[in-house]
C-alpha cells in the first residue's frame, strides 16, 4: 500500500494562487517540451487540513469522512469535535498522538500515518 503522506501538493499560504488548487511548477526541456508540472512532496498537513475543513459527503471516494470544523464556530462544547477529529483521522490512517483542542483560536494536533 502506498503512503498517503506523499503525493501531489496543493497551493498553501506560502504560494501564490488559490488555496487548495494544485501546486504546479512547469519544468521544460531544451526544446520547450513540458517534462513535469505537478509538485510532489509531503501531503500529511494538507490531508489533515482537508479532513478538518470538509463536512461529511464532500469526499467522493469516502463520503463519511470530514470533521466540518467550521461548524464548531457556533458551538461551545468542543468535546464532540475532539472525538470527531480522532475518529476521522483514524479513518484516513492517521494516528493522533496529541490533540489540544479546547480553544478555536489556538489548537494543535500531532498525528502521523500508521
């Protein structure tokens, strides 16, 4: 089985363009032919962000995956979301080692693929 921690990268806050668009870096040969364009690398942080942001039904291949963290903005009890984070990360193969989610403005998640 291939690792989900490596793959095609999205544009992030350090790149120009729309967040979550594909990161493209065109490489051409001496004749101007395109040799490569998509950027491959570590994708764990973007996978974590995608799972946190998405709601159930937004992933075509896994419609039950998605925490829907945006809904927590109107909720005072974050316990349910701590459980959802652990559950949905585990569904994707991520093992949560540390989860500090008691404040929406300052939280941290330490996870790794099994």
